[in-house]
C-alpha cells in the first residue's frame, strides 16, 4: 500500500507550463483531439476491428447448451423472465444477461449474426465509457494537461478495446456476460468518480446511481463482486481520500468514506454468495482431491503471470488452457511464473513511494483476478483469455500513462523530436498490430470445427480439445475420425471418463453394439448418474433389439434429469417395441412438451397412433412431422399411405 510520503509527492504534481504547448497544436490534430469526436470514434474503431464476429455462428462450446438447445430464454413473457431469474444454468446466475438474450430471440430468432451484433454493440460502448474513466483517473494520478490527458486516455482505451485478449468475450456468444457486466462495472466506477468531484445532493444522487449500476453489473456476471475493494483502492490512490497511516483510516473524514461503501460491500458479499452457490449447485467447484491446497499457490502465481505475459505478447491464445493432471509449484511451468511475479511484486513495493500508481495498479490487478485466480477453482481450465477483461483495465491505464509521459516529455523538449516521432510511430504500429491480431482471432470462433482445430494448433496436448473435436466429427458422421480423437484423449488423460462415454456412443453408431455397451457400462460404474450416458446405453440396447433392458437405464436418466428429451423419446420407442403404445404416447408427449420441434418424437407419435389404428391422429402427427422434417416424414409415408 502506498506510504504517506509517496502520496504527498504524487499530490503536488501539477500541470507544467510546457504542457500548455498542446493547446496550440495545428488545427487538424486539434480536431482529432476534440472531446466530442473522441468517444464515438473510439466506439467505431472498436466496432470495426471486431466486425468479423457478425459472420460467426454458434459453437459447440456452451453455445449449444445456453442458446441452441435451451428453450427457457426464448422470449420476454413472464415464463421466460421467471426462468431467467431462477436458473443457474452452467453455474451462473445472470438474469440481466438472459434478458438481453431474450431480446435477441424476439428480434432475430435463432440467427447468430443478431446475437453477435448485440454483443459487439455492447462492447463498442465499453470503449467510450472506459475513455471517460481513464480521463478522470489519469488526471488525478498524473496531472496531465488537457491535450496530453486526452492522448493518454485514447491510448489506454485503444490498448484495452482492440487487444486480442478481448476476442473471447466478444466473439463467443455465450460470453455476453463479460461485455455486459464490464460495461456496468465501468459505469459504476465512472459515476463514483463523478461523485468524488461533486458536493451536496448531487453527490448523493451520483452515489445512489453508482450503487444502482453496480446491481446491474452483479446480475450480469458475479465476477464484479470485487468492485467494493476496487473503490476502496481508488480512495487510497489516486483519489487520496485514505492515507497511508492508521489515523487516516479511522478519522472523521475516513468514516464517511467507509459509510458510503456499506451498500457496495453488502451487494458484493451477496453477489459472491450467489456466485458460489451457482457454481456449487452445478458441481463445478474443483474438489481438493483433484487440486489440493498445495497446488493452489502454483495456480495463483501462474495466473498472475499468464495475463501479464499475454497482455504484452498476445501469442498462442487459445479457447482452452487445460488444467494439468498434476500441479506442482516446483515444475518449470509454474516455478518461472512464481519467480517472475515475486520479482515484480518486490520491485513495485520498493518503488511505492516514488511510483504509488504502480502499487495501486498491481493491487487492482490482483483484486480483479481474485475470483478466478485459482484460490477457489472451478472448471477444467487453468486460465482463460476472458478472465483478463476486468484486470485489463489497469494494464491499459499503465500503457496510457506511459504514452502521456512521452507526450509531456516531448512538449517539454526533453525528448528529441525525431525520437518522439519514432516512439509515436512505434505506438501506432503496435496498436495496428493488436487490431490485426484481434480481427484474425475473431475468425477462429466462426464455427465449431474451426474453433477446436485452432485450439489443438495452440495446445496440441489439450485432451478436452481433442474430445470436443471428436464430438463434432461424430455429429458430422465421421465416426472413425472421431474415434481417433477419443483414443488420443485416453492417451493424454487415461482417467478421462467422458472419452469412454463418447467411444461407447461412437461404437454404437458403427454398429459394434458389444463394444458400445462395454464402454458405456464402464463409464457408468464411475458416473452412475450421468443422464446422457444412461440415455446412450438405452439407445444402444434399443439398437440391439433389447427394448425391455433399455427401459431401465432410460427410466434412470429421466429420474436424474426430468428434462432430458432424448431419454423420453427413446423410452417411448422402447414401449413401442414392447407394444405398450399408450405408455409410449405418454412419454413422447412429454418429450414434445419439452421440445416441440423434435422430429424424432413426432415419428414415434405417428408410429404409435398407426399401431393403435387411430388414423386421424396419425395423419395429424405425420403432417406436423412433415413441417419439421420432410425426409423423416417421407420415410414413414409409404407405410402410412398403405394403412390409410
């Protein structure tokens, strides 16, 4: 934490006379720096860099669960809104994000370009808001003159907004929650900074507005739970409302600072509790048996180093950095980051009096990464590009501050004009390079195959990436290629049970029922309550003409997951095979209630009515099937017409 002396030194920084030279810049540059033009220009540049996202589709990486197969969010009527505020699907409670998806469905249906457009517009708005936040923070921290201040804020904003690390949050439809929560996070901070400069009732209204915006941030994504700690940090530096001595934290002025934080802290704690509940109820929290306490420091050091390294050199980005089977601080992968982070921390602390901003930025970086740093871990990843969203604000401010220092030095004549031009050119080239890399990175999210083939180019030993590519190949009918990917998964991670399930499903597709049953039963000995595996086992038994045996795992699948559509359909088919047509119709109607546009369910209904001799009902069901899938309807057609 910055010492008292450091705060005093920083506090005396004032605008230098030489900075006023920027007020006499030539007319064209003055226009470029015009305060009214800058915000929309930043939004436009951001939008154009990420414009290729509009040609992306949905990918089989949570998009299929959140959007393609999810009926709950489709609309803005009361049933959908109630679902949005009650669901913790995939470990997140994000009702405001769901509301934006519901609006997308109303406007665009299931056209992915519309969903990407909404995310892109929200992200583009992030840019001018961050610009306004940067103006205030850099003014308090560095005391730049107006021209220098605007240039430094522009540099900070562009560095954040067009950086390739932002791509995952923008180009992946599921990650709408990042750009939406980030927008309200920035608006909360901006309102708080405005309140600092205001007095009286205006100040109270601004603080109330800041609290309201924080609520919107929390219901967009829980990771913004760290904001109360961020506001306290801002009060220390650069606002200097809290000093470096104990007395400065407990005096009369400090009491008002702490009192106004109470609403933020209550909301932050509530957000953290809800976020933890959402993760734990979906069983995403990594148990200590898998990653013991001894592994957590290594994960923390690695994360702190990873995002700093990728910010400065955005090379080898991937949609998934898989958590290793074993995490050991003494391994080279984790030891070098630990040494690097320790050295940087020691340097920042040693320079805290001369450079308090460095300590403040470092503290913010750690705070913003807190929920995802590995202390409480969830998921299969070691790190994720999208986790850099909130921490990226601070690193961008450092870049903006450096740009401001260079500009001020040039205006003061302490830098040679040729050297200043060289630095300016280098900065422009760097930003253009980031924009180019981002535009290229956006394209890897175009479709599922592109995503996972790129992921394997970046991380060849990513077992989950091989498995996900195998699932895609299997869905495309390339079963032999899919099997090769699953074999690779087991080579890399022999304990990966999911590969057994996928292999069982693939063997069933290849007609090798004995091997299919062997692999599925082996998987279910490890995970007896996996509804998908139970359904696949039932389907394999059905294909082997064993409908009575198939009913047992299918019934278990429906008990474990009552909303499992395919389990209901397969159970309906099993009942048809046992001539239990009324029971079959009940099961198939339940499947249709869960997913009306399921051709397989309507095939079963048509066949069941035909077997019962109810031609009118069979013809009605067949007509609906024809609207959903003409090919399947044509397959039933000859038998149907003969009976009719």
